[in-house]
C-alpha cells in the first residue's frame, strides 16, 4: 500500500516536471512582469528627459534678447549687409554704410578738372643782365590746373564752385568732366578774400554722353563734423586727372592767414592734398560735400596738414557768386605762347 502511494506521488511529480505544473508556471510570469516594468521605466525616463530639455531650451530663448527677422537674416550675410541694417537705426552709424570706393564712385561724376590759360608778365631772360639787373618784361601765356565741384544745374547752366586762385587772371577756362570730355566755361563771380569762385558751362553745349554721367554734388553740414572723423578728398592732383585720397579731420576752426593777408577758419585734414587739388571736394562718409580743398602747409618739416573751406560757412556766398558775371582778362598782341609747368603748379598759387 505504501509502495503504491509512493509510486503515485512519483508519477504526479513526474507529470508536473513533464507537463509543467503550477510550481514552474509562476516563474515565467514574474520575469515577464520585470521586463515590462523596465520598459515602462525607460519610456518614462526618456519622456521626462525630453520635457526637461524642451523646457531648458524655451527658458534660454526667453531670457536672451531677440532680434527681428530682418536682423537675423542679415547676420547670416556679409558684414556690409549688417552695417547697412544698423545704419537704418542710428544716425552716427550711417556714415559707415559706405566705404571709400562707394564714395568715390558716387562723387567723381560731380568733380571736374579745370584748366586755366592766363597771361603773366615775366622778365625777359636775355634782359636780366642789363644795368642793375633790370630788363624789359614780356607777356607770357601759361597754363595751370585745378579742380571744381558741380553744385547746381538749372537746365540752362551747369554751375561749378572752385577757388579764386584757380581762375585767377584767366583768359580762357575749360573744364573736363568724368568722361574726359572738355568744354569751355564762363566765369561767374569771384571772392578773393574767401578764395572762392563760381564758373558755369552751358548745358546746350554738352553732348548727351557727359550729361548722362555728371551729377550735382550732395551738400552736407560741415558744422556737424567731429575731430577724428574720416574724410575723402577728390581733385585733379598735379593736373594728371581726378584722384582720390583719404584721411581724418585733424582739427576744426583752424585759423590761417592766406597770401592776401586774409585770416579765415578752415577744416584741417591729413588727407593728401597736392597742387591741382585746389577747388576739389572734401567729403564725409555719406559722400556729402563738407569742404572745398584750398591749401596745404608745405615744408620739409611738415606732413599731412591740408586745409579746406567749411561748406556751411560759404553756402550763401556761393549762391551770390552764381548770379554774377565776370569778364576774362584781356590778352595783348605781344603775347608769346609757352607751355606751363606740366605739374599744374603756379608760383603765385598756394601749395594746393
């Protein structure tokens, strides 16, 4: 009996092992539940990390200052585009939206080269050895060069301002425009104390080509200049044609006495100003006329000291000179023609 019971117990255990009884079923369920818990935990952790990251990104963007869409798109472009955007919001920064090449391209059509043919009385070389070194004099035709600036166009006349010493003693004046075309000019009025003059050319005399290329200069405010501000000078240096130099405003209201004994105040600049630059333009970085180059200090011990007439001081005078008419100097039958200094220098002119 006992043996039978033992055999039954053994068979039952064998069945449990063979067919999977209750003791073995519980273990796989626990493992499956553990895996599910781990998957759920990883999913919750990933979701939590995503929420935290999104919150941090939003917080940083909220704290940082935001620009408008135009600024953002400009930042991805060139530095020049950034400066142009800044220029629209700040008056002082507008001057830095153009570089020197931009200013030159805009202003060169407004600057002209002036050629002055005049007659001067000179001592004859062969008569210098007479009594006491005195001898006869003769009239000699000379040529000098300078610069001018187109300031107005009324449809009939094209008006150009320059220095009085550029047109001094002229018997003939001619102007060369940006396209190198040359036309005769008439003298309106001069003011020797201010060293200013205005000349004009008939619009009807000009062909379509120069008319399409020339431009009237934009006039600025020289009273708004600051020491250290960058400026650009354009003029007919040495009579070789228009050239561009740049520098800064070295001083304002600089008092100087010219060769006529007249004391005036000038803009001092270290932009290179040479013979032939007289009457040329001094421009700010907006490309506006703020001065008329007129002279420089020239000495072995001096460097970079040029002077320009402040435009705001002479606007009314220029308008008055435009209304005047002046006859050219008369030539004499004893005039002898002789080519002038090719550099455009004249002994009785300031260094510019």
